[in-house]
C-alpha cells in the first residue's frame, strides 16, 4: 500500500520547524531517545522531515534528489550545515531560539492566480534575482527531460517546455521575495503561491524560511516533490509564520 498523505487539523499549528547546529541536534536526539520518541530521518527529500511526530533532515540529505533545486537555497542560506528538525509539538524552551517557522493548514482561496505576463515579470524581477542562489536549477539536460516527461505523465498532458516550467518556479519564489500578489487582511496580506502544485519547484524555501522572509506570514502550496512523497497535500495552502514574527 502507498503512503497516505498526512492530514492535519486546520486553524491550529500542525508543525514547528527548527534549525539546529550539530551539538544542539545531538542533545535533542538524546532527550527524545530518553522519552522514547523516535525521530524520523529524511532519506532522500528534506521534506520527509514532516513525517512522524518528530522528523529531521541532516545536511547531506539536501544533496540526494534535491541537489539542483532545494540544495542551492539551503547552501546559500544562514542555515547551511545545520540540521532541520520538524516537530508536532513545541520543543523545550531551550530550543526556542532555534525555532524558524510554524506550519498551519488553512482554507484559503487566492483572489486569483498570476497571469502569464505577471509570471514573466516576477521571474525577471531584480529584487528576486539578487537572492537567487548560484547553481539553482542547473540540472543536467537528461534530468530536465525526465522532469518534463514525468510531469506530463502525471497531468496527462503534453510535456511543457523547460523554459516555461523554470519561469513558473522562479516566479513563485519571486512573489515571496518581492511580493506583487497578496491575500487580503484576513491573512494579514500574506504573499501566496501564485500557481498550482505541478508548477512549483521547491516549497521548502518558504516552508522552512530559507529565503529569510521578513513577512509576517506566507501562504504556501506544496511543490510537486512534497506532494509526491505525500507529506503535504497537493494544491493545499499552508500558513507559514516565521519565528521572528511569533514573539
């Protein structure tokens, strides 16, 4: 039987994400072991840290299947070399300084998706491009072909040109880096994912705040990878609150 998509109650914090240095991570491991709480280790995709009561992604995990998309953001962030820990409950107060985001499933219907013209403008936005890390999406040609073919099979459509798909991936990040489309006051005018899951490349950039967002909150849809491993629900919005806005 295939793994079921993890479901979470709405209007409540579902997960807490932390970035820990090696020493602090090992201390937490010992504490959880003493409490008989198993820490699920991500093996191929860092988003697997969302599994179980407590999950983690070690530094090397980013380089397994996310080498050309998520890893460049991770390596360019202040968290390079750190351990991602995702918990279903807030960790002890000693770990409060390491809290990065809270993750909350919400019912949100965007006012609209981005137009093609807006996609083009967002993808070429200079404020976004200044944050785009070196090596982002530098896939070998055979991998881009496999990605396009795989997405076409999933959607039952003809393969989309790589340039179009990459533009969509860039535009999604750009709307969080330098927002143009926002929710209304109900969600504190949070920027949101401007397209569907099949056109989103790396939601972990926002979910675990590798982007270093200064926004009060973000409304994030899963990327195709997170949906495939069934840790987040396809096309569902999740309210991400950076820790500096939680005080």
